[in-house]
C-alpha cells in the first residue's frame, strides 16, 4: 500500500515526496526525530515526545517549525489518512535547506523542514518477540558524546544492529568504561529482586520517553527504582533484564553475550511491567 506522507505542509503519496540534496539533514545529519507509537489509532505519550523534541531542537538552536497543537493535528491526520490502528509515527525536523553546503548554520531565512510518515505494525502490543525475549550482545559505545539529543545520526546504532544480526541475536547493548549505556535504539534495564535498575539521565544516553513512564509505573507497582549505571557482569547475574522504547514498549532481554538470565525466559517483573505499560498507555493515548 502506498502511504500518504507529510512533507513541509503537503500530503503526498510516499513515491512523490522529495527533499533537496542541500537539506542539512541529508548532508550533515543536522536533524532530529521522534517516534511516537500508536495504539487503538491513538498516540501514545505524545506530550512526552513533543517535550523531548523541543529539547533536542533547543540544544541545536533549530527553530520550532510549528506549535504542539499543529504537531498533534498533523500526527492525527497522518494516522487517520493511513488507517493506522497499531504502529508508529516517525517525525523528523531538519535545519532545512540553505541552498548550498556549508558547515555554518544558516540564518533565519532558512526554515526548518518537517517530514512525517507512518509505519504500520499490526501486532505492536502483541509482539511475538515479547514472548521469547531479546538476546543481546554487548559492543563498545562509539557514538558521539551528546546522545541525549535525538539526532538522525544513526550510523553507529545501525552498525550495532548489524553486528547483532551477524551474531544471530536480536540487538546490541552499548558499553562504556565497563558499564552499559543503553541499547542501539532503546534504554537498558536489569531487575534484581524487587529492584529495577536503569542508568541515570545524562548526556551519555537518550532520555527515553518509555523509560520515564516505566519508572513511574514501576514505583506505583511498589518496585524500587534505582537510576544508576550497571556493568555487563552485574547484568548477566541479574534475575531479569529488559529494554524500553516506543517501538518495543517493554521488551524482555533473556540473554546477554551468550549468558542466559534465570531460566532464559521472560521473568515475572518484566511481564508485569509490560502489561501495565501497555494497559496504561492504551488508556491514556490521545
Ligand atoms: N535510546 C536510544 C539510543 C534510542 O534510539 C531510543 C529510541 O529510539 C531510546 C533509547 C528509547 O526512547 P523512547 O522510549 O523515547 O522511544
């Protein structure tokens, strides 16, 4: 099916969408993005994604291309036009097209560009992968040092996903100075007894919107939440592990570098947190 996509105010069949070769998103990865999941045809945690988008744009001094109400209306129209019940909306804001290549940021006459499209994932909530859980390898974190800005600079995460695929597993976790930073496209967690542990917020990781919600839900469900770094060894000895992102919600991780956690199947804490997350988010989606 040909999707209808959004490009700078126009609604177009995906085959007719065009971006300039001088667009800084294309030439310099000078663009930021958000991925918002859709459940029951409604947007999950949209406010959180918009807040992070404003922050990413602010850090890069890119002007806001539209206000929150316009972004919401555009997302809703995209979901409706493409008949999405479950899936994702990908939104990208680029610094725009200054008409030539230059390292310096262009002036205010260059307007930011906005592109958005949907990805239909009919079994996002009921993902088969969540039954088995992810197996992950660890690899060095060779990304730049401002991972808190959600830029489209995704080459190293792509290399990480390919390394995982070649190793016959589902994903890779990045490691720096012996500690796990995060997954290639998700935040990393472990469970020890009644404690759920995930790295604290800094410039070293993306401030996951799913992570923030799961911290809230975990506390409400009487788990202790520790925001601190953990090592690969600690993770391999943990009772359970999981990854969070808009595209996978709460995904069990059952094996790290060939070491199975527990009996190698998703444990009770991650199953519970996934259930709570999906239930609460389905209810609160807009
Ligand atoms: N960490 C990285 C590196 C990511 O790319 C992502 C999502 O794309 C996340 C964490 C999870 O963020 P969120 O929960 O907002 O999807």
